[in-house]
C-alpha cells in the first residue's frame, strides 16, 4: 500500500532507490554483533549504500529526534495510564531507550539515507542506466 513512499523504505528498511534490496545484512536488529552491517551496494539496483565516508554520522540527528519522541511518549503514557512519578519515569524511560535502541538505530539510518536518495521505478532506473552506458 505504501510502496513507493519514503515511509515504506524507512519502516521496511529497504533501499531508498528501488525499495526492494535490504539495507542491512541481517533482518533481526537485536543481533547486536551485526546491528550496523550493511552491504556496500544494493543487491537489486546497485545503489551505493555508503555515498561518502562518515555519511551515517548525520543519522545521529534522526536518532536523537526519535529518542526524544520516545521519551515524550513514555511521559504521556505514564500520565494517561498511571500517574507521574519522576523516579519511575527515569527508570521506565531508560529501559524503553535501551530496549528500543536497535530498531531506532536502523530506522534512523534508513531515514537519513532517504533524505538524499529518492525512489525510482524500474523503468526510470533502466532509463538512467542507459544514459550512463
Ligand atoms: Zn536498490
């Protein structure tokens, strides 16, 4: 349904160019030794996954924004579902951040990559490859 949109690429962790190739080598984000491992190029469309050295440092800004959003969500959920207590909040918020770090890390990289690379249909990609050759 969302195929072809940036949201699809970000949430499914797919290549922002073709929305088919996986951005990461392993599917499970909680496989800690492989959390950041990405292929050099997209296995489907050959888009470079590392456009320049240090490219993904910028993903830290996205990660920061998502972590703040998570902290606000924990805060609101506590008030709505229970009552606010600062020590419980600090504990629950820290637990939420630690538990959700792996998916936030990967979604942040996907979002950062999507700022710079846009989707092309298979026909558009074929045309581009013809021009290059
Ligand atoms: Zn691709």
